[in-house]
C-alpha cells in the first residue's frame, strides 16, 4: 500500500468507467411521483424503462453531454493538464461517435472499445432542490470484459481510478479485478470512488474487501460512509475508513469533508454556494481535484482544498463538466490554490 509522498512532476491517471451520454432534465417532485421514482437515487434501467423515460424527456427541454462518474473525473483531470486516459465500452452508433469526438476535444486519452450494443445513457432528472435522480442504461458498458483492458496503457500510468458502479455486472467486475492485479504488480496507486449509496447496500462486503486489500485512496460521501460503517458521524466514519486504507475521504455535504491520511484527520472546508444549482458531478470533480493535487505532488490539505473548490464550482451550473468558457478561470484558481 502507498502512503503520500511528494512527487517532482505531474503523474498520469488511467480510469476504467461507464461512458454514458448524460441527458439532463429539470423536473418537479410531482413528476418523479408520476414516474414512480424515489428522489436522489441512481438506478439501473432496462430497455423498456429507457423508452418510457425517452418519451417523457421528449416533452421537456433537455441538454446532452458526455458523462459517467469515472469519465467525469478523467475529463476534468485532462482539462487541468493531467495526462488522463479513459477506458470503457461504447456502441457503434451516433452517441458513441459523439463521445469519441468529445474526448479528443477535451484532450483525454482514448482507450474506449466499440461493440454492437447501444452506447450507454444516463437520464438525470434534476428536481427543484437540485437533487438528482439518475436512471442509467448501461448498454455497451455491460460488455466490457477483462480482455478489453489495454495492459500496456495501464502500466504506463501512475494512478488507476474506478468507481463502485463497475460492480453491477460480472464482466465489469472481473475487468476491474484484472486491472487491480496489473496495478499492484506495477506499483500503480489505486483510487476508488464508492460513488453510490445503493452500490454500498448491494456490495458492502465486497467493498470492505476492496478498500482493505486493494485501494490507496477511497472516496465516500456521508450516506455511503454511513451504510458502510453503520455510523451517522462523518468524522468517525472517516477514522474507520482510514484504518482500512492509506487515504480515506468522507465528504459531508455543506459541512465540508474529512480526509484520513496515516490515521491523521484533516478537515477541509466546504467551497461554493450553500444552495446548489445542480449537484450532478460534485463527487466526481472532488475526486478529480484530489487526484490533481496528488499528481502534482501537493500535500493532503492542498489536494483537499482543490477538491472542495472544484466540487463547489461544479454545483453552480447544470451538468457534470465545466464549460470551455469557465475553464481558464478555474485553471487559474487551481494553480493559485496549488501555490503556482
């Protein structure tokens, strides 16, 4: 296992995730009730429910962007100048071509594989209190297997990043296990974002084993940590997480976040507005900010401050990625926090 040490130059990150076209729609709570959905969850949907939601979306104004939890993190890292590569599976369709083109525009290393299944999508219903209800159709993502891993590309990286969403299909789970073996054999540091409370509920013991045996950096929000450790106290959960892995992070919403490193607790102040426009991608960008700091050789406090800044900025807009217009200012602020 790896503990923080100062690095002299920017390192690189390789992520395996679910490339999804994000379809973002503003809704009322009554819409969620009519659709039979519980607000704030991420659920996997099948073809029929996807068609039903597509019909609902067709009656509303929607925005379309490239998304997915791990891809969001990788795209932000690349935008900040960190060499970052995304692996996953997309379909041989228009959504897949859009995804490929955007990765190139964003400067992301493209390690995506193409198959005959449709490109995955996530229909994100944003309610009036900015809470997001995510309906994910995995599509081509389900077809990602251990054989799809580009071992040479992974070996060239310094960090391997993945999320708990990869645990929802056996083929993806097997692929992550192979990637972890490669990472350990090549001293690649492992970054794991739990990413979803319901994933913890489904795979609690698996996640315990992953965190204890395979991960160097682990991110959880307060709800994920509560389920994992059966404890409502975010700081105590962070202490528990820090006993399992070198760096454990618990994000506590408007109260900021806690980072355990070497079992020492660091408190990170919240950044951004008290009222969010849209919380989509807050956790993904927090992970990007922290990894940016670690790739740049920054300390825990600076890495946490950058993570909090990015999370605080992304919730001021709709969508999980920063616009081209916003990025110059964001890069300058990140460099300022980093001390450059």
